[in-house]
């Protein structure tokens, strides 16, 4: 099966997304939210890998207003460009665009559960989109800043937890400088406060994993941590 670019035009702004739909039907549908580097080759590979496991998957741009075709690498220059667009993005924009993408996904498949998976800023955005009623489960991989900030301003995104009706899993690495121990403690306590028995909201910490440990194209890639991350994600998707 081969992924392809699709243009979703039903919302207030066109969304250039990467889409891969298994030919033999799908177990679940997945919305993938990228790092600040856009829908680059690695994010597309995540969508294609998920499709290979039997999950129809769509990667949605987070910067459709300022950089709709963004595809960056992982150099310092790319990092600065990505952060510039991140600072111009608001929570409201993320929710509007995610709702548009979800509506499109539902048109492709009405029956399957919907899971949102995000990485880096996409992980932060995933926590935000977990408040949408259509979302059954969410995986937030190293979503930095959720305990101290919100895109566009306002109280920390972690305060949105009471609005999450589905399942949410936050995965952090202990060597991640963007999510220091103080932040990780706050995240863990907030999840436990909202769901004491951990049946819906869970926190997973991976020892010695740095920021971006899932991405093979980053210097911080950690094969062992990535394998664990994929195993946890697939276990959730297959339930």
C-alpha cells in the first residue's frame, strides 16, 4: 500500500495531509500530529507504518496557515523555522483543523474507533485534541510544555484534562531536557488526580530516553525506547 497527499478543503483553510488506507479494511483510524518540522519524510513513514499494521492513518499539518507545505529536516536552522511557526499557532486553530480532519476521516470510515497520535509539539496538540468527543484514545509522545503553557496563550494545556472523555497516554523520557523532572511530576500527578485508578489516563516514563526518541532521523533516536513506544501504541490500537 502506498501513501499519498490529499487536500482536505471542507474547513476554513485547506489542509494538505498525508493519507494511507489499507486495502483490506482497517482496524482503527488514526490521526497523526507531527513535530514542529511538518509532514516530513519521517512523519509520512509513521503513517505508512501504521497503515502496514492495518490502521487507516492521516497526518495533518499543524501550521496550515503559516506554512501549509512545511517539510523540514532536523538541523538547528530547521528547528528555528519550526519554532517560529509554532509560536504563531493557537489552540483554537488546532481544534478547528483537527475537527476538519476528523470529519474527513469519518467520511472514509464511520465504524472504526479514532485514535490521535502526536509527537513533540504534535504530542502537545494531541493532548488538546483529546478533548474532542470523537476521539476514543490519544497517545502524546514527549509533548513538551503541557504543564506550563498553551498554544496561543492561556492556562497550561494540562488543565484541559477534565474535558477528556476518552483514553489518554502521555509518554515521556527521563533524559528529555524539554520535559524536566519538575514538569514530569506535574503531568503524572495531574493525570492521577483526574483518574486515580489509571483506567483512562496514564503516564509512562522511559528511562534514559531523550526528546525525539521515536524518530530515526534525529540524533536523539533511541532504538530500545522507540521499540517500546511502538509496542505500547500498537497494544492500544489493537484493543
